[in-house]
């Protein structure tokens, strides 16, 4: 079964910014990123518990992340109420945990 998903608005904005940045470096690279993210999202929707827990919120929501290969990007998400909430499209080595407040702001 494929779960429905949604993105935190800030996550969507950062994905678009990352794609534009990559396109500035090499035309077409942003589209490759978006294609890789689309494939990764599909795998998360089909099997959200395949990736190990990264953290838990104060409400007990489990946060997981999945790498987007070959890019240094991770999809940070939570499974809640039968759907997936993407909290961030986070660079693997920049600002760890910056997205944590987004779970509370999505209520």
C-alpha cells in the first residue's frame, strides 16, 4: 500500500532552492535531483519504516530519513495518521536538526 504524503511548506521551498542551485552549477542537474527525490519519495510511501528512526518528537512521533542518491540530500519525514509528512530535504552535513521545529508547526 502506498501512503499519501505531504510536505511542510518550508521543505518544498528548500527542495526547489536546491534544484535551482544545482542547475546554476550545471544545467539539467536540478532536474536529476527532482527525479531522484521523486523515486525516493515513492519508496518512502511504499515502505516508510524501512529506514531506521533518527529521533522522536516530544509527542512520540518517530522521525526517519532516507538518502537521495547520488546527491548529499536526505528526506526527513514522519509517519503520522496513515500518511507521510516530509519535514525537510536536508543536506547531509549542514545544520543538523534545523527542521525539528517544523513538526510542531504543522499541527
